C-alpha cells in the first residue's frame, strides 16, 4: 500500500521527499508546506515518522513513549506536562495559546525522539538492551471455544 501522496498541500512531492516521507526530512518538508500557506499551527508530524531500523528494544520503547505523549488541551500544561502549569496569556485568545503550546509540545517531543535515534545506533548507551535480554515474540495460539447453545 502506497500511503505517500503525489501532491501535498497543493505542491508536488519531490522525489527525494517521496523517499524520505516517513523520516524527519519528510516531516520537516510537510511542516514547511503548511507554514508556506500561512498555517501557523501545522499538524504534528511526529506520528508519520517511523522508528529507524537497528534501534534496541529499550530505546524503541522510549522513542514510542515520546511519540505517544500528547498535549492536554484542557490544562494547557507546558512541557513535560507536569501539573500546576497554568496558562499565562496575553490577550483573550485561548485557542491561539493552546495551539502555540501544542506546537511547542510537539516540537520538544520530536526533539527527544531524534535524540534517542542519535544515541541508540552507537550501542554505547548504558540503556541499550543487550541482545540476550530482548524479549522474543510469543507465538499466537488459536483457541477454539465450544459453541454455547442458546
């Protein structure tokens, strides 16, 4: 299945971006397409990036944890989302402030994901999972339950 469009935000996708669509280069290009159309709060692109091959199990889990960390629109907490971070705003446009905070949140989560990507391939991090400790996938067992008479 090819989920990469030929045109994005009214612009043809260049061949080098087509190849890098699920990497940070593609996410950056897509963000600039939104900004180029004066959309100041582009959607978060970190969910379209795939983890790189060769990442150990521990770092892959950390990478996904940062990817899945979402901004809370109700509390508006600043990074890293601790409680008691009230809105400090100038003016009356709370929707704009929420979107600004969301974009900051998304940027910081993306930066943490990229940091993990730079650390892990070296295999020198004390957090890297040794190969013998990586959990092996469990086989799927198909269980047939008896039918219940109605």
